[in-house]
């Protein structure tokens, strides 16, 4: 009778040894051979009429090996199910050599496997302290947003010549030398830029320029760092290429005439609000900015909670098992060096998986099909710029879309994970201790930059 023994061989690492008597697999081997004989396609014999001896001679050893390994796997899985062991991934074979199996000398066989056990996770969310940032919305921020909306809703005109920073230039970047001589086989790329994207002292080179005029520039000198980074990427270049020269051919000069602050403009931006004055419009803009930053601040609290849980939840791991699994568990084999390099990032992700799974289970967080259906509808509304909200949820085609997405297994799995995580963070936010702190938009942006994960 088959037996499975278990012994500890390291931190959260056990060895399982499956031992089979020959009786455990011989009858299965004989049955497999008979089945094989019925389906074997051997020249000179009708299908199903191949002599058993010939089948055994030709295919016996591979059928024998397969049957032994299948029986080992079955016994191992039965043991894992019965013992309810909470393990990582799958058991890894330990120095097993199937080549030693011999159908002519059936005997008792043993196969050993290594398993990595999951650690116990203890979490006290009440000890987590976070800062809820309240972003100061300044008049300058409101001015900038109002101007952005005026430009977005404005009218594009085509003046004869460039007059200032707000002109839009359709240009062609043509690679050249410092004297403006085009380089054969050099880069040639169209782009569209505002004059104010250029470095302040360089902008004067464009004043008075018209369609088909050219300006020669060196990337390092013509742009500030942020704009230069975008231009280099668009041209397929690296920061080291900033010393290269380009001739800028102006293909069109444009200027956006900003929308006037009147009832027509207010209705275009906020069709569902009856705004009649500039003051009310600015108040609505301010409210939108505040709502945006309130959501960003909430996301940042979630970020703080995430880092606290990952950084301050003590856990031990079966390190050697996990590194070996990293080498062999994927589609492509990895070297020991590659596994070593990936391990720290992998452990952080594993920590969060264990922590979040425990919190979801402890707090009985569930995701129902209706949650996923509603999530699909909300995504559809956001894709359409929120315009469908006014039509209500009962539109047949919206329901059809949601039902179609429910048939997409990958979409359902990804949505399940996202909704579960959102519900978890929403709950944790209500459990942790939060203190409020006023902060400028610039300082808050810095925090987002440094704490992104």
C-alpha cells in the first residue's frame, strides 16, 4: 500500500516522500498496455489486433514509467488534500530519477518532493497611522484651469505670422548640421508645439516667422529639461543626443482664440448646471479641483496603508524553496543568479498577496456578480466621458455590454481582483487612525512621485 511521509528540512520547508509498492501500480500498468494495444497504429497489423507482447516490447517502458509517475502524483495530491496543507505553488521534485524505473524488474519505489509552507500572518490594522492631506486650492490653480477650459473650447485661427508664446506651430523636425545643412538619411518628423514650450530666451527666434520659414536649433539649448525629454522620445533619441541639431520647418501657424466667459461657454463645460456668472463658474471649477484632489489624497492614504502593511508585517518565508521555484516554476527556466535578483521584488509582491488575502478573509469581503456587472457599466460610462450617466442604467444596450463582459473570463478575474482591493482599502481607511494636514499642490505632487508603487 502507498505511503507518504513528511519531515521538516528547513524553515517552513518540508520533505514529502511518496513510497509505492509494486502492487500499487502494476495493475494500472497492465490496463494501460491493453488500452494502448487497442489504439496502437503499427504497420502490418490491423488496429486493435497488435499482439500484447509486441506492444510491450515497443512501448512498454514508456507506458510503465508514465503509470508509476501518474500513481505517485495521485498519492501526493490525495495526501495534500487530506492534510489541508497551506503551501506555496506546487511541490518540487527532489533528486528523483525516473530513468531507474525498469518494467522487467518492478519493485517498490520512492519519490521525494519539497514543499514550501505559508507563514502565519498577524495583522493589527488599528496600529496603522496615516496622514490625510488636504490640498490648498489657490486662485492661481483656478485661473489656470479656467484658461485651459477656455482654450479647449476656443476656436483655432490661422494668423499670418507668429506673434507670441500662445501661438501653435505645426513643424517638421529635419536633422541637420549646425549651419542648417540637412543630413542625408537623418531624422525627419512632424510635430505640433506651442511657442511657450521652447526655452524662454529661444522663443524670440520665432516672432514674425511665417509658414515655410525655418529655424535651426540644438535640442539642449532650445528646450527646458521636461519638454526636451518629450521631444527626444518623440524623435526616438536618448538624453545623450541632446547636442544634435535640427532645422524646424514651420508648416502652419495657429492661434487658439479663447472662448469668452459667457453663458454659451458655461453651458458647454457644465451642461447639467445652470451657471450664469463668472463667479459661479469659478466656484464650480474650484469644486471640481477639490474633488479631484480629495480622490488623490484618498489614493495616497491607500498607498500609506499598503506600505505600512508590507513594511511592518513580520513574515518568514521558505527562502530556498521559493528561489528554486522561481527558477523552475515559470514558462522559461531561470538561472540561480536571475532568481536571486528577482527574489526581493517577488517577496514584496508575495507579502502583499498573503496580507491582502488574510484581510479579505478576516473581514469577509465578497465580490458578487452584480458588483462586476456594475463595474463594467461604470467603465463604459467613463470611456464615453460620463455622457451616458444621464441615460440611466436601464438602457438595454448598456445591459448587453455588461452581460457581454461577464462572459469574458479574463475580464471577470481582473475586475474581481480590482473590486476586492477597492473594498478592502475602503474598509481599512475606516479602521486606521488618520490626522489631517494642509499641503500645497506642488508638495503633494512630490509625495505622489516618491511613494508611487
